[in-house]
């Protein structure tokens, strides 16, 4: 039986070697092909003069410069209004969150005589839980985010209006 196996190995081994050599040569050709393709690379050019960079650009007219100044003032005004609205509405929202917690958590403590009524009014922040203070801060930040997102959109709208007026005249 071992003789038969040897004869089979003699027959199949050269065929396997030829197939393996063909695979190796195909792989070598595939590897060598990309290296043969060379792209022309140009060095980076940093020696442009100032005049070459601005040839395509037109200088701004007085009208465009004035429009840019107007857009800056319009956007600044919108953002200042958003800051004021954040302080007012955010403060009211945060105050409402803490006031509701003061009512819900503080008065039961007074009725159970855990704290005196005097401390309930003189030190109201001690009657408000830490979680409520955190939620008040989150409510303030969310209100501010909303106000600034609204101001951003309104400022863009006002800037577009200024541009439209510039182009129509």
C-alpha cells in the first residue's frame, strides 16, 4: 500500500509544484504591475506672489463694505437679544423648577416639624434638593440653547435681507 501512495505522490507532486509556481508568478506580476505605473508628481509650489493670488478676486466696493458692517451690527443685535431672552426666560424656567421643588419637598418637612417655618423662608435653597438644582441648570441651558439657535437663524435671515437690499439697488 505504501508503494501505491508513493506512486501517487510522484504523479501528483510535479503537477502541484507547477500549479504553485504559476500562482507565484501571477502574484509577482500583480505586485510588479502597480509599481510600473508611475504618476508624475509635481513638487508643491509655495512661491506665488501676492498679485497672482488676487488676480481673480474683485476688490470690494464701498457698498459691499457698508453691507458687511450692517450685517455685523444686525447679527450682534440678534445675539444680544438672545442673551437677554436667555437670562429672562431661562431664569424663569429654572426658578419655576426650584420653586415647585421647594413647595413639594419643603412644606412637608415643615408640617412634620423637621425644619422651622422661619428657615423655610430665610434659607429656601437649603429646602431644595440637589437634583432639583441640577434640573434647573439643565432647564436654563436648554432655554439658552433654544434662544441662541433661534437668534442664529434670525441673524442669517436679516443678513440675507441686507444682501438682498444691496443687490436690488
